[in-house]
C-alpha cells in the first residue's frame, strides 16, 4: 500500500490520481502518521457498502435529496426513510421546536 504525505498531496495532487487509476489504495499521512485513506472506486467496493455510506453522507450534508438517495441505493423512499431513522438522521426537515408546534396545533384541532 502506498503512502503519501499531505504536504506532497497538496503540492502534486496528480500523483494521487495516478495511484487510484492503478487501483491502488493510499494512506494519507501527516507527520508520518496516517490520517486518512483513499480507495479506488470500483464495483467491488460499492458492493461492500461504500455506495450506501456515500449516499447517506451526501444526503446528510444536503447535497442530494431523499429521492435521489433512494434512487442511488435502488430502494423506495419509504425504505430510505426507515434507513435514515435507524441511523438517527432527520429526514423530515423539522427541528424539535417545529414538531412541538405542529403537535400543539394538531391537539388544539383534535378537541
């Protein structure tokens, strides 16, 4: 496995591309200690769950919608909601105060 110092990565990022194109995994180091790892993306890695992790991370960071995440994972929106629930990730888009307000309004009209 290759190792690249973050300083070298900053100065010559094309070296990382060369390693990844050769399907090599690379440790990124800072002061000779590993701080990260790069993995070449291929079908084998996606089948091991990286695709799921990337899709969830992109959803969490607001880069893709719930529908797009479901599409990437080849699941229904309902399954995507259950997945996010199991990970404790909010998919409603409401904070606790808004949910409490909505519940209060619903209770008022239910009487």
